[in-house]
C-alpha cells in the first residue's frame, strides 16, 4: 500500500503561520507583499522578512511568520499576492 500522508491540520487563528513568496528580485516586490500581508496582520512590516536571493540573483524568496485569523483570510491573501506579475509562487 502506498499511502500519501495527510497535510497537517492548521488550527485558526494561527499565531505563527509561515508565508513564503517567491518573485522577481526588484525593489517593488517587498513593498507590494508587505501591503498585502499587513492587511491581515498589522505586525508585518518591511523589515521582518527573511530574504533569500536565487543563485543568479534574478529571483528572491521572502519568508515571514504572521497571524492568520481564518482559512478564508489565507485563501484571500494568496489570491491578492498572485495578482502581481512579479510574484511567481506563494507557499
């Protein structure tokens, strides 16, 4: 039997949800991501990300822990982030 493990269940509100946004490495990405995420958690600000540039510097991943109140908020912020052509992935 080859069973795929179930994804862990998230209990809401979640105080320390990890969001990772991968996008083009340009100056407008972080302010855009901050504008979206700060609507859901006012503690998110421009200096609270862990940044990891790609090997060639073309892309960057921005990782932040934030509070998520409910599943609908999580779905909505994913949709809002994906509006930007600079955002390549949201995890």
